C-alpha cells in the first residue's frame, strides 16, 4: 500500500544534519589552558576576552597551571565550580587532565566568613 521513500530533498536535509552534527563536535575539542592563546580560550563557553587575557597573563607571570585548584586560586574571577564547568566544556590543564575533569578539583574546606555568619537568635522573654 504505502511505500516509504526518501525524496531528494529529504536526503539533502539528512545529509546537511549529519554534516552539522559532525562539525559541531569540533566546538567541543579540548583546549589546554597551559598552551592555548586568548582566541582558543575565548572559544570555550564561559570564558570571555577579559578572563582569557587574565589567564594568559597569569600563566606568563607564574608559569603553567599545575591543576584545577591552582587555576582557580591564581585567576581572579574563576572559582572551583567555574573551573569544573570549563573542564566539562572541554578545557584541560596539562596533558592528562581531560580524562577525569572533576577529580582534579580538590574539595576545599568550608570557610566561615564573619560577615556572612549570623549571630544566634536571642531568646524572647
């Protein structure tokens, strides 16, 4: 009865979709923070021109970043959560960090800040 066939237009749409998906994978290529220039760093989602410039300047001043915690400590505006998100987006720190991005960020002990800590509530008589 009904014989499904792909028309020429359908095949072209499928081919275009396949090409788009294969090329979009290039956007997720690993970017090593210790060797990348500003343009490569800006290609990562979450890094703008100012942060990329700060990363390159800090790397020039203090040498390569040792790990995710070192990157978070040395670059103003990048915290540990931001570094984890950037690693998930394709950023690496040195040759071996692409395999386990979350494991490279050490859990920092919680700091108590006197400004944000509220005093205990007073008892009402």
